[in-house]
């Protein structure tokens, strides 16, 4: 077993640039979901009432930045050739990947709309601030909050299905899908 040492993708494997972004985003998104559920359980008098939402927002903004880099990276660095599989599975794979991108963008934008509904910027770990836009709709925080919850739930559910499909490819189909996203040749 050898590890891919290339930064960029090639015809047969993902490069470490995309692999790193993929796994950092996956871990962040998986961690943000329960953190968001925990935030919903906090009351004004809980000691974590200010700190945990600050972490959630800060990590969310960093994920948005990584998503932007990932999309730009992907436009200039095509993924490896698809592994052989039935046409319907190829279509489903593309649909799931596109839906994952749409859901990531949707959950991040709705989170931004919740966080800036009161007109205050988002302080990212107190390193820098992301300015707020004026509220776009009445009751923006509540509307965006409901949208954020449902999109986040759909994203985590689809990501779980995505992970199960990768495991199916590895253990049942015995193909290279999972090895490629781990950078293993």
C-alpha cells in the first residue's frame, strides 16, 4: 500500500489538496451538526450561551471559505476518471455530489442569515469579522433558522448515505473508490 504524494488530481487518483479539503470539511460539518443542536438547547443563563454559538459561527465561516476554495480548485483540477459502474449509479453519484454542494452552500448561507439578522457582523474567532447585510426579510432569524435546521439535517443525512456508499464500494464492490479519497494507491 502506497500513499499518493501529488498535490493535484490525476487521471487515477485525487491529489492531497482536494483530499485534505474533503476531510477537513467532512469533519467540520459532522461536528457542527450536534453543536448546532446543542446550541438550540441553551438558555440565556447557560455559561456556554455566548461561547458555543461563537465557535459554531466561526467554524461555519471557515467551512464557507473552504467550500469556496474547493469549488475553485475543482474547476481547475478535474476529478479522476470515474470507476466502472452501471450508468444509473454514475448518474446517482453525480446527483448526490451536486446535491451535497448545494446543501453545503444552503446551510452556510442560511447560517449567515441567522447570525447577521440583527445587523451585527460575525467575528470569526476574533481574528476578523464578516460584515452583516441588512435583513432581507421580516423575521429573518426565525425563517433562516428553520431553513438552516432542515438543510443541515438533509446534508448530514445525505453525507451519511454518501459514506455508506463509499463503504459499499470498498467492501462489496471491492473497487478503488474509498482508497482514492484516502490517497491510497
